[in-house]
């Protein structure tokens, strides 16, 4: 929209570089071009502003395929006004001299023209295409058909319009149909996912089996080596026991031989001692016998009184020693009585 300022009944217009301004004064063209700046009087001026930049027109419309299915077409048309004079003559691009705003809706009219033309060509191509084919290849075919139809449309050059590009964003069926169409694909994807899951599980099970087999093989090998170790330990124990037994046998033999030697030596010494003791006993006995015989020979020639005296002497020598004698009154009384009785009987005899 043009920038208009007021000064004492005069108006000053300053246009944008992308806006083509046409100024008619009293029916004659006074200014014509983009990005103009000039003064004018609002009572005698007629202004038109035509945009010359590229415009994007988004459109959405419904169509029906050959199998009677509704689809929504989303497309974008890029266009520009290449002949502002023709466009201003065919469409109402006039602006208010005081405010600079359009009096009408020229861009909406232009958009309706492009949308209806594009929709007509899209409906024509989709009416001969099935829904499955339209969803697969319909975007390219619809875009080519719309671009070709707009390029061949005579009303657009006559209005000073040039179509720069056509893009078809999407072709969408109704939500129920779209869900129905997605179901087989989803099922297939789910089956492939399940297959991948099963394969992954199978691989995991196979790996677990391999690991279990390796562990079992390791345990078997370990058991075999433990068995070998036990056998070796038994062999070593037997060998050690045999060596100990042999050593004990040698030690026992040596001890037995030593004991025999000691016994032989002790027996020889005991025999010698016994012989010496027997000789000594014999000699003592002989000496005693000789002394006894001499004693008997000596006493055989002695009288009886002398023998009695010698006997008494020997008896006294063998009596125990008496250090003290205690005489009780009873004993003394008895002795005195015996003495009295003896005294009394003595004179009588």
C-alpha cells in the first residue's frame, strides 16, 4: 500500500519498488512506473497501484477420482503481473487518494481466477485416475496438468498475468479411506517388525545356546582336568606313602639291628655279670663253709658250760638295745611277791 501524506490540500505519494503506480490527472496519464514519488491534488487525481512482485497463492479444493473417492488437493501457484497497464485496465487496482488503500479487491479476483482455472484442470485429470494411482503418481500428474493448463489459459495473458511456478503439496483422501488404506501397510510393517523381532530373538537364542555350549564344554574340560589332577594327586600320595614306608622300613631295620646289637651286648654283659656273681657267691659259700667247718671244729672240742656261755653271749649280742626301763607299781608288786615267795620257800628246802 502506498504511503500518502497531506500538506495544505496537497497529497504526496511515495510508492514501493515492488508496486507499479499509475497517476491520471483530469483523464490524462501523468505518472506511470514502480517506486514513484510525487505530489498531487486529490480532487483531480486518479491513482492505481499494481503489485509487480511474485505472489504466492495457496489453494485447497476437493476432487473425485475415477472410482468415486473424494480427495483433497493442496497446491501453491506462484505468479506475477508482467503488464501493470493491462492488469489495471482489466481489474480494479484503484486506490483512495487520501488513504492509499484499494477501493476494490483485485488480488482476490485474481486469486479466484487462478484457483478456478487450476481446479478445472486438476478435476479433469483426477476424474480419469483411480484413487490408488492418484495417491502414488497423482501429485506429479496433477502438477503438470495444472501448469500446462494455466500456461495455455488465454485469460491470464489478457489480464497481464504470468504463472511462474506450480507446486502440488499433497493429495489426501478422506480420513476413513486414508485409515483403511494405511491398514495393509501398517500390517505389513508390523509383520516385518515382528519378523525382525523373531529373527533377533532367534539370533539371541542361538547366541545363548552357543554360550551355554561353550560353558558346558568349559565345565567338561575343567572336570576332566580336575580328574587328572585328582589322579595325579593320588599317584603322588601313593608315591609319597611308598617312599615313607620304604624310609620307615629302613629306619625300622636299622633300629632293629641296633636293638639286636644292644641286646647282644647287654646279654653278654649280663652273662659275664652272672658268671662273676656266681663265682663270687660260690667263693663266699665256700669261705662260709670253711669258716663254719672251722667253727664247728673249734667248738667241738669245748665243754658244755663254755658252749652255754657262748650261747648266752651271742644271744645278748643279738638282743635289741634297751636305753631305759620303766617299772610300774603292778610289775614291782608282782616281782616283790615273787621274791617273797621265793624267800619263804628257801629255808624250807
